C-alpha cells in the first residue's frame, strides 16, 4: 500500500498528561475524478479509515473522504492512562491495511 508511516509521540510523559499524537502516511489519495494526460480516469484509491487504539481500546477514529489531501497528516490528543502500546491502522479502498505499533513510555 504505502510507505512506512511516520508517528510522533512526546519523548517523556507522565500519567495524566494530555499529549498530542501526530501521524503522517505517504499515499496518493486518488479521488477517481482526475484524468491522465491521455484523458483516461485515474482509478480511485483512497484511505477511507484511520483508527488508533491504545492497549487494545479505540481512542481515536477518522473517516477520510475524497477531499482529503495526498499524504494525510492526522493528529489527536489523549490523556495518558499509563504506559502501553498504540496500534495505528489505515484502511484503503479494497481493504488493504497499513498497521503500525508504537510503545508509549511513561516516566
């Protein structure tokens, strides 16, 4: 599907902090209405869902549509319940998935 996503978590956090999680994934986000130089339509290829789970529990979800720019950048905030692992999932038309896991270290 896409290149390895970039995910940025704060370097040091404590329980109860509200942190911002930033994600960026390389993807063309073709809407299916653009034409090639020869006039044929470029096939639709969108990421339509982004989901973030922390320790198996969903903490954020976004529905992406044709108006979403290529290489979508998504950020969200959450209150830190403790140390654990994030699982980020991007789902593309046709069902292809990109899944990335990142540990959150708590001091």
